[in-house]
């Protein structure tokens, strides 16, 4: 990757029919990966705020013991839709947006391989979430069975609007699959000459593997919701023992999707961190090849660990042991990654720009979430932790201080490239420190209340948990408010600011820094030569 | 190899993706409301569903028309062709995984949930206390709740249908050979035969369903045997229907003189899809009917 001869042909004017349409039609009709990337990112930020508002409702209700503000059924809808929105509406589209913006630029391609399908996969998403959110306002309310929609909660005991949830999930799954096919085909087929596999930036590698996981498991989710639909409305008994089925079968099918899904939400984060840490350490990434192999191993292992979500369902002991050891095995490649990041920083000439601060916070806090995951992997210990706030603490550490922090890091890292302007450093620092402190006030005490036995997804709790929950809620409100600062930073950056040079960060490597900031509407119409 | 990169082709802006997104929105809302009516409540959603399907069909036709025109203008490079092929390959892989979910349910029911209900493993008490008269056999003809049905044998129609689909796989292969050797006459014959075999298969499948409902009492809600039977064969049937339509459109295009011995992506994609549908049927025949 070091000797990049820059032959970008942004000045060539032979593609005159590709000027964007004027006004809003540009955004509806676009085939441009940068436009679509921006759409994904804006959509994701919007959903992040909506899902966050629901988290605020949850924390407000839990601020004090007893039922205070909302009725328990509504509380259930909030936990459910908060989860669905954050997973499918915020984190996944944010990564897809980053992939759209960055993958073609990183591999020296002019655009995604299938640009029109790219636009289609984006525009399905707002409609899918419109259905999901609208169902909250319908008589009977929205989905209230948890984002995992376990049978029989989603079949026998769900409200009549469940069909809308099912079809909303169907179309967001179609969107994800089309997006993933596009990413794979782009990476396999559109690399510039000389961009060989082991020269690919790690963000591209991690997204390639993520896209494979998406195509492999999103259809399984479609199958799961379909069986929920027929069980609920057409009297089948896949998940009903009276007809020869089994509610536990639902959990197997769901988590066969659900566990790779977890890695779908974290592998691109690994790619972002592996991009940012070398830049601000001014060193090459330590152990590039091992990073590639570790990512692939994590992806393969993700298919054989699903039942660690179900240790308390009464599986045979042999099964519990298998899934326990397989799960623990994942900590090996994950450990390789963490050590590689640390080794990259070792004796580096480190500077602490905002992306780097988020990246370092990621490494520490994601590792913490990984450790609590290791605790949960131990079957007998999990009997104690299952369905408590310990689990909530665990997955919020890996998803908020993990996935979301990496997205923030990536956003700060590439914002100057997207907008052509530097962000406001002071505001960004406020955003970082407020987020870092509040997120730990928010999630760290959850470990303790969880270990002490407070169950998740319940609007009320025993008096002994009152103090901790008040602290958690204050952390939650502070974290929620801090994100408004992020919106402000992004907004201001898009409007103007100090002009950014082509190579925004002096230690950065990669083709995206060879083009102007902001990146021209079309890049690499003639492929660059990579040596 | 390098000359493929000389000029990239990025397709122009198009209204069809957003039209398609609106169509899918209407389909999702319409299907949701229609299904909700099944259990008694909800408003009339089927018109929304039909509207959505109509817009989707219109969108697919218009989008493909644009693509075909662009292809005929020679705008597409070899690289674009590879992108299409790889995209189709991954789409078929996603379809395979969709069927895997239902095969997984079938295997789980056969190997785990039904034996457990019959007391296998450490589940003696499940059987003794909850369903004392239940016996674990497959096909599951008497559910734990006591509903009874009859099994669909494999010897009659299903065997004929298997032979029909296998034959159609051969005919489409001959059609493929014909298009590559530019034998248009043989191509038309073999592709027409394939479409015909697809239609006959579907007709027999409908007949089999009627037989199951009217004579055997094998229905969608007849316990997990009927559930897996109808969802697996039903989704397969939907895919055969789609495949037949695709092949039929390709056939019409061949009669209009489209495709050359070098460039025939649409034909190739349709053929791949047809082979995929075939393989799924073979798995179905073995695991749903025979075993």
C-alpha cells in the first residue's frame, strides 16, 4: 500500500451524463456511492436518536422503583423497539454507510459494483422503519416481545400487529442482503489493478467478511419470522409442543442468525479501529496478516456458538459443553486483535486526535465487554447471570462503547474527507469526554445490579437496586444529551469550518487520502495503479 | 485483463429503485394487514398488497428494459458482466440459506423435538406427565394434542415430479449448450420444453396439494409434519413459479432475437436459478418424502 501512484482522473470530463439531478430527485434517483453513503449515515443518525429517545423512556421509568411513568406494556414496546432500531436501524446502516463511502475509494473503484441496487437497498430501510414505528401508534401497540421475539411471546402472547413487524423485518432483511451482495461483488470485482488481497485495507477485509455473514444469516432470520407468522396466524406449530414443535427450536433458529449478527455489528468496527490506530501511532499496523486470519476465524466460529444464548433452556450437557468451549475459543482471535492494536501503539509516535481518543476508548471498553462475555460463556456461571442486567451491561459495552464508539471514531476520522472541512475540535472533545464518562456511569453499575440478580426487561425492581438504578439513569440521560453535541459537530462541519487538505492526517495511508477533500463526486473513473 | 479496467461504467441515475422501495413498502403493509385479517381484526389490506405487487412488477419490467437497452447499446463492459454474475451467485446462496432455515426446522422436529416429546433422553417426565399417550414416530401422524393426519407417500406423484424436474434440468442444460454454439432452433425447442416441464410440475404440485387436503387430511395446521411439508414444498413451489416466469421471459426475448453466444447473462442467471430450484427439490424429495 505504500507506493501509491496517484492517477485519479477526477478532472476528465468524458462522463458528462453523470451530473446529479437537481434538488431532492438527486437523492431519490442517485447511483452515486457517496450520495448513498451519506443517506445511510444520516438515516442511521436519525434512528440512533429515535432509538436513544426510547432508551430515555426506559431509564426514566427505572429511575425509581415502582411503576412511575409508563404502563408496563408500553415499557415492553420501548425495550423491544429500542433494540430493533439500534441493531437494524442505527448500527448496521451506519456501517453500510461507511462501506458505501469508503470501500470504493479504498480499493480504487469508481463506485459500487451494482449502483442502482445500492440505491434500492437504502430506500427500503426508511419504509421498513416507518412500518415498525407506525405500529407503535396502532391499537394494540407495537412489538412488545423483546428484539429477540422469542416464541411463544411473539406467537401465542403477541398482539395482532405482529404481522407488520414480520413484514418490516422481511424488507429490512432484503435491504441488508442486497447491500451485502453489493459490497462483496465490489470488493471481489472492482479492485484497482495491483490491489491484491493482502494489500486490501483492513476496513475492506472486515467488511468483505461481514458481507458474507450477512448473506448467510439474514435469510435465516427471514425464515424465523416466517415461522412466527405462520404459527401466529395460520395455526402451524413449529414452536408449539402440542403439535410436535418446540419453543426452544425458535431460539435455535433465531440465534443461528443472531450470533453471526453480533459479529456483523463488530467486525467492521475492528476494521475502523485497525485503520485509525496506525494513523495516529504513525506506524504500520502490527500483524496485518494475523488480523485478516483472526477476522476470518471469528466469522467462521460465529456459526457454531449460537446456543450460548440458551444455556438455561435445558439443552443436553454435551451441547452445553460444546457451545461453552466453542465460545471461549473466540476469545483467541479476538485477543489477537486487541494485542495487535496495542502492539501497533507500542513505541509509536502517538497523537491524540478525536478519532484516536475514541479508538483507544474502544480498545479498553470493548475488551471489558469481551471479558464479561467470557464470564457469560461459562455455562454454570451463566445459569446465574442469564437474563440479568449483567447481560445488558455486557452487550452494551460491546455495542455502545464497541460498535457505536467505532462509528463515532470513523465519523470523526473521515468527516473532513466527506465535507472538506475540519470539525470543531473543542466541541468534539466535549463530546468525547462527556460520552466516555457518562457511558461508564450508565453501563458499569449494571454489572453489579445484574450480579445481584436484577432481571432485565422488567419495568420495576426490588428496593435494594434503587440507588444503582438512579445512578444508571443519570448516566443514561447524560449520555443521551451528549450525543446531541455530536449532531451539532456534524452539522457545523457540514456547513463549514477550517478547510481540510487532501491528506487530513499526516500518518494516514490509503487511496482515500489521495483524492481531494471533499472527495469529488466521481473518483477513480480511471483506476489508480497500485504497486 | 488490464484492458477491462480501461473505463469503468457507472450506470446513470434511475427512478426505479425508489419506485421499487415504495412497492415493497406497500407489499409489506398490505401483506401485514391482510394476514391480520385472518385472525379477525384489521382493515382491508389486500388492495394495498395488490397495488404493491402491481407496482413491483411494473418496476421490474421497466428496470430490466433499461438494462437491456443499455446492454444492447454496448455500454456494459466485461467487468459489469462479472459483477452481474457474481451478484446472481450470491443471491442464490442467500436463497439456499433461506431454505436451510426450514430444513433446520424439519431436522430439529424429527431428531429432537418429537423424540423428546416421546420421552427420549432425559425427557421421560415430559412424556409421562404432559403427553402420556404420545408416541414419537416420523412422519408425525398423531400430534401430542391428538390431531391426526396421513402421510404423503413418495412413490406416485412426487416421484413423477422428481423425474420431471430432473428432466427439465437436462433440457435447460441442452439449451445452454445450444445458445453457446449459436444453435437458435435447438435453443428455442429446449427452453420451451423446460418451461413446459416447469408448468407441468406446478400443475401436478397443485393436484398433490388438493389430494393432501381432501383425501389425506394433511393440512398446513396438521402438526409439525404438515407444517414442514407445506412450508418447504410451498416455498419451493413459489420459487419454481418464479423460475418458470423468468425462463418464459427469457424465451420471449430469445424469440425477439436477443442474446448472442457470448453475451447471455439473463439466460445464464435463469439457468442457474433453475438448477438451484432443482437441487432444492432433490433435498426435499429425500428428506420430506422418502425418509
